[in-house]
C-alpha cells in the first residue's frame, strides 16, 4: 500500500480542527482532576501507590466502558 502525504490544504484544515477542538470544553467523563500540589510532591505520592494487577485493570476498564454506555 502506498502512503500518501497530506497536502498543505489538508494540513491547514487539520490544524484548524485541532485548534477548535482544544477550545471546546471536555465532556463530563473526561474532566481532569487537579490537585493543589506541586510536581515533586505529586511524584512522591504516585511512587507510594501500590501497583495495579492486570485483573484489577481489566475490571476497571470494563466498568469504565459500562459507565460510558
């Protein structure tokens, strides 16, 4: 299969689409939670969290899919 390079016009359209999407508010299930904590403390906190098993990750993923539907 041949890979076609996008034209300049297509790139400009894509750039405009990205800029307009960035201005839109995110959906409710995509909201980011921000904590009033500095970066170093956040890294320390993440380092102390226990690892997640694959089984737990699969359960969490399925629950997320159900919540979205």
